[in-house]
């Protein structure tokens, strides 16, 4: 992707996410949108957001796609951490 186009996509993503700075917003919706914008800006096939629970276990909380490969990836990440 050409530099200016990537910069434009990144700028649009920041503008889109600026609404999370005020008022109430849905954190899970934000994470899903973040994953979608990562795919666009970084030119990858899929993205996901992982969070840890109180015991340090990773869990997939959002993804750019419902593809099984994205959802299957998070257990392998957990295995790499342990």
C-alpha cells in the first residue's frame, strides 16, 4: 500500500476512535472495530484482541472475522506463553 493511503486509513481510524474519549461506549464494540481497522491499515488477513483474566489466562475477546483460523489461534498463543 502506498504511504499516503495508509496514512489516510490510519487518520480515519483515529477520528473514528475519538468518540471513545467522551461518554459511554461499548468496550467490546471498540475492540472489534480496532481489529477491523488493524486489518485495513496493516494489510493482514485477520486480527484479534486478547485479554488476560485474573489468573493470567488469555482469552479472545474480539476479532476482525468469524473465521475459525482466527479463533483457533488464541489457544496456540496461550501455549507459547506457558
